[in-house]
C-alpha cells in the first residue's frame, strides 16, 4: 500500500489511537466485569466509543503539549 508522505502523521495517529483504545478498553472491561461476565459485543461498543475520543485526543494533544514544553526550561542538576 502506498500513501502520500503528507498523510504520514494522520495515519500514524490513527493507528496509535486504534491500537491504544482497543487495548485499554479491553482491559478496562475485563477489570470492571471480570472474565466470566466479559461480553465481546459490549467490548466492541465500548471500544468504538473510546476510539471516537482517542483519535482526536491523539491528534491534538501532542500539539498542545509541544507548546507547553517550549515554555519549560530544563536544566542539569548539580
């Protein structure tokens, strides 16, 4: 598959948000419900909702965090 280089950041962000929201929602469902009450369809719904929030957050947060990081001066401790 070939994708234009200008879309690299958005594809990377999409894949990271996809994987992280999938993994986190899966384990949160297991923690909350336990393995015996885990329902695959409920997890898919939960993951879908998590992804709707994860993708925009993964896209915009780094920009904001980079701006904040530019205002911080890091020094070597003595």
